[in-house]
């Protein structure tokens, strides 16, 4: 399935718009990742543990969105957008993927 941030698919004609689809992933972090992230904050640098979790959450959200589009009969998603949020106090991160499910001529 094609997933694009653009409103069209270059070289393809969209013949049907099926509506908004979305996918959400909320992942918790654990004490060891928090501890290493705190050390990284103090000494500087990247927090690979959090980056890995964020990448995993993004993948899950996109896969859920694609599954929703497939159930509607779509073969692509246009106008895809990602939103990221940290849920303070709960040590959780949320990723939301949204887009428009469409059918294009092959």
C-alpha cells in the first residue's frame, strides 16, 4: 500500500476517496530507559533507547492506519501526517498517524 504525505500520487489517478483513517500507538517506557535518558540529558547526546521506542510506535501507528484503509478497500493513503505526544507523569509516548484512504487506478 502506498502511503504518502502529498495530496496526490504522482502518475496515478485517484478515483475514489474513502475517508479519514488513523492509527494510534501508546508505548510506555521503563525505569532503565528513563535512567539512561536522564544520564544522556546530563552529559548530552542522543537517547537511543527513546529513539528506538519512538520508531517502534511510529511503525505500529502506520500499520494500524494501513489496516484500517485496507478494510475500507483502499490501495493507498494520501495526506498522511504524524503527531507525537509525551504523556507527562506516566512515562508514555503516543504517536498518531492520520491520512485519507483512497483508491487509485493501477
